[in-house]
């Protein structure tokens, strides 16, 4: 039996073709193998070579050099040599891993490794292939169980997932480690052994070396049964996420604001799912159970209270019944800004641009913008009385954290308009020859 005819190779080739077809990708799509030189990625590379011979697609192998082992240079040379022998385009990425005491070395190494792999995929428009197998799935589920994960975490690793715009596939996820090693030995493949795999200070290694062998000795079918449970959790999680997305859409006033009354009308579990969907939509990690509980507890605060929950990226604040997403300030708010007529001027703290135009312009016309003018007395168009701007903020229900940045537009030192969120409010007496436009970006 040649390697191309081996059941393991045939299985991997078929899974790649099936998964690409399922997601409506061409069978000739470029394939990128995460190639560490270990036995798993070595067998995966052999299967991808067989796939290339059958479907004539470009293939690439990426070795990520973490610099954590004194043997890393030798492993890189081994991987490059194997790729040359098989006419596979080889990429080596050197990355820096944060080894500070406050960081998980496992997590940091995995993060920079994925970033390098995804960068290659983005450059060539390729699909990332990972060599994770059935025992890896078992490890993942056990780790998620240790962390107290719900169905989404217990779904483990998907055979097909997206990381951003990049498709990630694990075509070996149903294969047993013993079968992979047996094939590699039978075909006399060359691979490297990472000595760090024996360091039981890493959680995965502890499970792999100390726990899982005993579990499989007692229950030989455990990888299959846990894999089946993970698939069921993935199905249930997908259904829950689909419903949560619908509730999220119904509760969303804007990208940065949730309708508190609609959210409070849901059951508490669905409220938590909506909050997690909100975090995902903002590109942030889902809050912990305790954090989600803190956010939801704000819904019951007194009407005039503005409680908040702090995160690394900013805050979630309850104001006037609703929940607001408030990111940390990254730019200064100018107290005064001179405006060039007819041009869009960026206002980064408002995530927008303003343009002022004047008809019948006079030689001495000047236009400026001022912030933090809350003690300015103004009379908005259509109002019957004039009040201090800080009083109008209360009438207009402007959140307190936005008030300092609200701009007032002046023509020749006379206030003529105020920008509230995305709206322009003109002031009386209105100057008919001035027009203020605000454009979110």
C-alpha cells in the first residue's frame, strides 16, 4: 500500500474536499499547513501533498519559530528540508512570545502562532489546516470543563471555523493519535519531538501525559464519545446563538446602545446571551458569568442612577434605562477648533466629521467649534425659552460622559448650532445663511 492509498491519507483528503465543498470553496483553493515538524503536522502535510496531486491546488507550509527552545533552529531546518523534497512552498515566521509572569506561556505562544499563520493565509487567500486530532479534542473539552464553560466551550474545536475572514479546518479531528503515529512509523516519515511536550507544568501536557492515558485505558472509546458530545454541544450552541442574535437585534438601539426595557423583559438566561452577543459584535471577549451578572444587575438600578461596570477596553453604563457601550478615551477633546469653510473636519472623539458652509459669505466671517460650553445660555430652534446648555442636556437626555465633548458651532462668536450625537440642532435666532452637516465615520 502506497502512502496515497493509506486509509489515513484517504480520510484526510476526503475531509478536506468535503469541508471545502460544504462552505462553497473551490477544491483548488490554496491550502496552508501549520507545520511544526511534529508527527501530527507531518502526516497532515503528507495528506495535503496527496490532495495537491489529486486536485492541483497550491500548498504552503508555515513553521512558526517561537524562540522558546534551543532546538527551534534545527526544527526549522528540518521543516524547510522536507518542504524542498516535496516541492512545498515553505514559510518561516519568527515571533516574540511575552514570557512575563503575568502571562500564560501556553496562551501567549498560541496567540502569536495563530497571528503568523493567519497572516500567511491572508496574503495568499488560503485556508488554514491544523493537525489536531481526537485526543486534542478530548484535552480541549476537559480544559473547558475545568474552567466551568457552557455548551459553547464544551463544543471544543470545530472541524470548520472562521477566524476573521480566514477559514480554518481540522481534517484530522476524528483520527486517533495511535493511528497517526502508526502510519508515520510504517511509512518511515521523519519528524521532530518537542521536549516541551513533557513539561507537565502546562495544563495540556499534564492532561496528555498524566490523565488521558488512564482514562483511555479504562474507557478506550472515550475520544469518540467525547467527540460526539462536543458535536452535540456545538449544535445546541449554534441554535442558542441564532436565537440570541434575534433577541440582540430587537434590543439594539444602536451599535453602542441597548434598549434596557426590552432587555429586562427577557428571561435572565436570554438577557445574558444578548450581552454576550453584544460583546461579540464589538469584537471583545465574552464577559465572565460574574461580569454578565453585574451588567444585568444595573437594569434594576434607580431611575436617576448611572451605575457602570468596568472592563479593560472601557465601561458598560446604565443611563435612562438603557445600557451604553463606552470605550476608553483615546484622543483629547479640544476646547476650541477653528473650522475651514466647505471642508469636512474630523472630530475623532465623536467618530465623525463636520462641514460648515455659508451662503453670502462676508470678509470677516469666522467659524469655530467649542466644547465644554455647558454654562452657555442658548435657545434651540422651536423652543420657547432659553436655558443653560447643561439644562438642555438633561432635557435631551444626553449621557453625562458625553456632555464635555458636545460641540457648539459659532459664527463670529455667536452660537448658531449644537451637534448632539448625529444630529445638528440649530439655535435661535437662526442664521439662515449657515449650514452645518455632521457625518459619522
